[in-house]
C-alpha cells in the first residue's frame, strides 16, 4: 500500500514539473530568499556606526574627560565615514574600532549605546542604563568576542545570567 502512495507522489511531482507548476513555486522561493537577504542587509546597515553616531559619542567622551588618544581615533574614523573613503591608512581594523565604540558607548551613552539597548529586552536595557560602566569594564578585555565569551565575562562581573545573555546577543548584533 505504501509503495502505491510513493509512486503516486512521484508521478504527481513529475507531472507538475512537466506542466510547469514547479517553476512558479521555485520563483516564489527565490523571491522570498532575496527578500530575507535584503531585510538582513538593511538591518546590518542600520546597526553600523554612522559618522553622526561617532560624533555624538565623541562629544559625550569630551564632556566626561575621556582619553585624548581614543577620541582622536574616533575622530579619524568619523571623518572616514563622512568621506566614504578608506584612502587614509587606518591604524585599527574595522572590528577593533567597532569594539572600542561599543565599550565607549556603554560608558558614555548616546545614540550608539541606544543601538545596543534597542536590540535587548526591556529588563536588559534598564540594566545597561544603570550599569554601563560595569558592563564596559567586563567586556573591554575579552579577546575573542562571541556571544558565549561576552556572556561569561558579564556573569563573572556579577550581571544576572538572563540579562548577561541578552546583553551579549545585543552587543554581537551591533558588533557584526
């Protein structure tokens, strides 16, 4: 009995392909895949630092009396973002500068930190607002950034486990 159903299904599939029914289904699948990729790239570009984000962070860092060397690195990066060129040699790689921006954003707040807060639960967002320095201290020296490594560092620093996991996910979304 089972063989009859398998043969029937195979016959129906062959007939569908012969009559062109499978082509619209395949096209629909391709459109859906393309739409998902486009939405994903839009999300990624919305999370990338903009020159305005970096300039906002720089102004907050100046008010707080942050290190001049770090501010100058961020100013050079903001200029590169504004010009849209990579002609100037960059001392730091993109991953390193984004990590530094995340740590500085957690310390000083602003638009850039808001991108992280926007990607976490309300509970984790409130925790970030109250404990940004603690979180920045915990993740600053983590070598290989991954969700697991950041979660472990945050838990070790005293962040509740559920909040630590959520913050680590948000940070990794922004860090790319």
